[in-house]
C-alpha cells in the first residue's frame, strides 16, 4: 500500500508574494526520478481563486512530463486501474519511432491538467545482473509551443541557448500516442550546459489549438527554473525580446544573496530565473 501524510501549509513570504502575485499560504513537496538530475517541485497555493484550464496536448502552453520506463505495459495497467485518463488512441501503448530507435509510448492526463507521457525504448533483452532496474529511469519536460522559430529566437537571444529542431512530421505512431488524428507535429530541444536534462518543445498543426495563459500560481501553470549569471543583463534582454516580467515589483526579487525573476516566453510559459550569490553581503 501507499502511505500518505498531510503536508503542513505555511504563510507565504514577501519575496514569494512578489514572484507569484498571490498572498496566503503555500505547501510543496519534491519528486526526483531515478536516472535524472531534474527535480520536480509540486506546489499548492490557497491565495489563487483560479480553476484548472481545459487543456489539450496541442494547445500552446501545455506541459508534459516525459518519463522513460522499463515496463510501459505494467505502469499503464497500474495507472488505468487507478483511474488515470488515457488519451492515446486505443487506450494502450502505441508503437513509435524515437531518434534513438523504436519504442512504445502512451499519454495520460492528471487531474491538474498536466500531461504525463511514458516511453519505453524497445531494446534487446539482456540478462538481469545486479539490482533490479527501476520502472522509471529518467524524466524530461515537454512544452507545446505556438511557433518554433519565435521560441528558438527567444531562448537564444535571452539565455544564449541553442535550440535544435526537426521539420513537421505526420508520423502516425506519435500522433496516435498523442491521442490525435490527422495532425502533424515537430519537436525541438534546448541543450543546457552541465547535466541538466533537455527541455523539449512540440508544435502541432492540422488540429485546433487554443493558447493557455494560466497565472503564475494557478493550476496548469509550470515554472521552469533556470540558473543564470548577471540578472540585470538578463532583464534587459527579456525586455528587448518582448518577454513579460511577472514579478509584481516589475524587477528581480532579492532573498538573501539570490535574485529571483519570473518571466514568460512567447508561449506564455513561465521561466523562473535564479541568480545565486548575486548580492554581496
């Protein structure tokens, strides 16, 4: 069985009020997937009155957590039994072709409106030696964008990151795995320095799309935390590139020696920029 406990809820602090634009109380917890350096922070605010948006995977601003798994059929069975909403055609894993070879993928949606995609690479079976491998062995984040070229320009000019993309594809396997019909999609990825997992972008066409614009602290909202250097220079580039600063004060928030800033990219995705040791003490 799974043990649960009530997480304490605490009053927000002034620097959080400035970043998130809400006052009240908050609580959070962290998730870390085996095989990944990505930390997922799940946070709840009681100062926002917004309700979750009616989201679709093709809507710009939609977010998907992409988990690599060693047994997609087993996990699918558990999730379906638990009442998860399956979006893939046929309500079962679909054969797809990933850049590194054939795989099976399936898409779910949780009650917050976030999308969860499981992918199992179809690798040759190897005899088990040592510890039994984890069912989950990696995670990345995928974001649906309105325009790949505009997105690539923003991340290059503001953060100095290169985005590598592919042309549109009518790949029926992936389209069925996304739960769509008659659509096309293109995928691109941001390559961060060090060990940070890639951030993937997906653009769809041939299907109705409705941009999502959740508030920073609303359900369906995601904050992608990125460490930067020289926050003041980053702020100038954000304004020059047409990004929107979300902090109530209109500029970075200082907490200790760290500067925090939340901005939106061209798709309405919130980026939480962090400049550590920016303030001398």
